[in-house]
């Protein structure tokens, strides 16, 4: 995916963002998605995803974080690998609250 143009980079970020959002809608332990940020590292040509979520009280945070990471990773790779060679370096989960 060498040397993405600004317009192609914007489209790729939107694709990663949409797939991350789609993955989170299927996880009932999440009360609210506060924000999702997608970054791009030019030197490695990989994306970074940071998700800020509020979870339901009583959930096991480490297990939930693992499930969220896997769901987002699967959604991005399954949804985009057939279309493009987008690579995600990190998926970071930030628990911003519990309800």
C-alpha cells in the first residue's frame, strides 16, 4: 500500500473506522462508544485504532477488551482484505467508564 495519496488515505481511514464501528455494535457489554480514532504510520504503512468505550457494570474488563479487539480485528480484516491490503498495527481499547 505504498505511498497512499491524501484522498486514498482518507478513504482507507474511513473504511477502518466503519468496520470498527460495525464490530462494536454486536457487543452487548458495551453501553456506549464515545469515540474511535484511526491513525496512520507512514513509515510502516499501518493503521492504529483507539476506541473509547463505556461498559456495563459487572463485566470482566480484560476479557471484554480481548473480545472487542478480536471482533474489531476480524471485522477489519474480513471486511477489507478482499478489497485492499490495509494493515492494522494496534487496536487499543480505552475503558472510559462503567454504567
